[in-house]
C-alpha cells in the first residue's frame, strides 16, 4: 500500500471517531422512549472505528509515516505529513471528507 493511501485511511478513521464523538451527546439527549439504545449503538460503532484508527496509526508508525499537523480551515481539511524525509500536504473539502467517512462507517456496520 502506498504511503498516501495509508494516510488517507488514517484521516478517514480519525475523523469518523471525531464525528461520532460530536454526534453522541445529541443522540443520547433525544426525547424518545428508549434513549439508551441509539446511544449504545453509536458507542459500539465508535469503539470499532476507534480500534480501526489505532490500527492504522500503528501502520503509519511501522512504515515511518508521521502526521505533523491536522487542521480544518475555511471548510478544508489540511494534513501535513512526512515520509522518508519528504514533507507533503493533503487538502480536502470537508464535505468530501464526510462522504468518505460515511463510506468507511457503512463498511464497518455491514
């Protein structure tokens, strides 16, 4: 697998975990008959996504890839990373990132 593909995998899993963390309080505070069940499901999905994120982080470290900076600025995600002394930057619009994250979560749920 190419280094850029490993970085993309980490980015999508990392942001999947972040989006689930943001959604969890909203899901748990919904006014429904059994409020614990949707929150429990989201927590299970979040724990699986977190495990995938940790797995990809270990792959990055094992292959000598280092994430220097992750920043969202004006609706774009900027990621600066290094591999074998070369520094590179990834830019992606946040809406495109959300689509990629949703695809990863769909794969995780199935």
